[in-house]
């Protein structure tokens, strides 16, 4: 009898506890609904204000030149000259371009002072323990520098590495009033990705050089960048069966002077190459393409690519995006393939999420449970790494004897590192038109010695870290 009474008492207690939990859940549900309603209200309010801003900009004069105050057709000159712009299926040029500001540009129909493509040759000098690797660095004064390097193993008794020829390609056309840049990274390795990357890079530069005289404002440039990407895709698949061609990621852009005294860096990207800017005035790094690589755990998925990939030879344009960044004199803009920026990833350097106050045992778990925090932690780490290491003296840039190990700059310990192809391309924002040999910012290192940051310094720092 006492046992039955005791059980009834315990059941009653548990039922009360259950009801308390149900009541608490109901309170939380109501609170969540209140927060959701408030978030929806704020979202609608923001969208309404944006609409008011667009309407006011389009109907009244404004001193803010980030937006166009004209109803003119930005592509009128192209149409007048009978220049058709062909866009790939799936490219909504109006939607992409409308997200960026319209800035008037200073431009001229000048010819290129210098055109550089690369890498220029196979890297045929094997490295041995204790011997610095040979870097195929191409430069133009202190204005431009580029390098591509492979750490794949050497093939026995040959001057070739696995994966040769390198499937990364870079290119630039330097004018007295601007620069065109591109970097493409062939997907996988072998002849077809190499050909795809080469054709895309060369076609992209060729198209924009041919249409440079139309660079009147950033909206025109946006459209031309999308057309250049479409042209690069056609260069890959033309001339043979579409399924006999490779695929490649591509990032490209133009650096041009604006009427307001600043410089416009307008970029198009599909895939996982990244664009950065070193800010001279603050020594900070800006990730211009922040968010273009959301799949942090799958290195085989670049997020997009051109060349045949989908049905009917269509490209993968999932993460196609345009970017605009306003630069100042002396800033340095640069592109990096995933082989470079993956080596600035704390996950690849052997660090763990808890070191970044992320409550996860693995990075895969962190990405699933705390996606935003994980992305922000990785971006912050890479930017701080570059800001710090770009001003180390040459002697403090450690080299390692083995291509399979490198040293984490923040932990000081060895971490394993696999073979990749790496490419970097970029240069400074000129201090005046036509000046290709400029002196940039000077900073003091730990020894108090002034050191000048140049594009060559940036590229060698990144490549030395990777190898």
C-alpha cells in the first residue's frame, strides 16, 4: 500500500515538473514570436528606407556620387557603336549590377603599356633540404608582382611535378590610367584544366582591353566584366566538343581612377579565388570577396566555375558575384587562389575552434552549429596574419626544409600541409596617373628599422608561407 502511495506521489511530482516545462516552453515560444515579429518589422522598415533612398536619388540632384543621378542608359555608347554584349544563360546583369554604386570614372582610350601573363615556365629546379625554392616571380617595377608555385611531388628522373603543367594562370594589362587583372585556377589537374584556365585568362584580358574605351562609369564596367566572363567561357568550349574541355574558376577586375579622387576596384568572381586590399593608412586587410566561399569543409567544391560543367555545357554560376571597393593612393590590391588563402585558414594550420571561443570539438561541427561565428573567425585570422607578416623583415620570414611542413605563425608549432598549386597576383593603387614605380608605405618592425611594403613583398610573403 505504501508503495502505491509513493508511486502516485512521484507521478504527481513528475507531472507538475512536466507542466512547468510546458509552461516555460510556451513562454519562450511567445518570446520568439515577438522577436520574429520585431525582426520582420525592422526588415520591412529597412527595405522601405532603401526604396525611399533610391527614389530620392533618381528624382533629385545629389552631391553623393556613389549613386547615379541620371536616367541615361549607361550602355548607350556601346549600343551606338553596335557593340553587342553577350551574357551567359543564368547571368542577370541588371540584378547583379544594381547592387553596386555608380561612380564616374576618368578614362582614356589608351593602349596597354605592359601586358604580363604567367606563370612563364615550368618550375624545373627541384628543391633539396636547406635550399631555398626557385620562385617564378614576374614584376613590373614596384607596380605589379605575380607568382605561381606548385608543391606537388617531383616525378622520378624528370624535371616535372605531379599535376604539371600548373593550372593556375594570371594576367594583367597595365595602362597609364588603370589596370586590368585576372587570376584563373583550373579545376583538377592535367591538360584540360590547364587549357581552360589559360584560354579563360587570356580571353578575359583580351575582351576588356578591346572595350576599355567604354569604361565611363562603374555600371558600364560591371556589365563589361560579366560580358568578359561570358567571353572567357566561350573561349574554353569553342572549337571542339564541349565535353572535351576543362573547367576553371576565375576572378578578374579593373582598377580605375574616379572623378572624386579615389580609385574604383571593380571585380567579378566565380569560384573560390579571393580579392583583398591592404589599406595603407591603417595597415588593415579588407577581404573584398568576403562570403564567396561558404562551403568551408569541402575543398573539392569551389562554389562555381566556367567551362562545361552542367547540362548542355553550361557553367556553374552559383557564387557568381560582382564587387566594388573604393581605394586610396598607396593601397595594394591582390588576388589569391585557394592554394594561398587555404594556408591562411586556422583549420589548415592545425588550430582548433576553442582557440577562437567557438564551442565545438571540430571545425565541421563548428560550421554546422555556429556557421557565422566560424566564417568570421577564419576571416579575422587570415586578415590579422597578413597585416602582421607583411611587415616582417626578410630574415624573420622562416623557410622550412620540407615541403610537407610549415610553421603556424601564431602558435609556433609545426603543422602538416599537403600539396597544392598557389597563385597570387596584384599591385598597388598608383599615387598619380602613369606612375608605375612608386614608393609605398613605410612601417617600423620590431627592430625599429623602416621597411617598405611593395607588391613583391606581399607575394613573396604569401608564397614563402605556403611552401
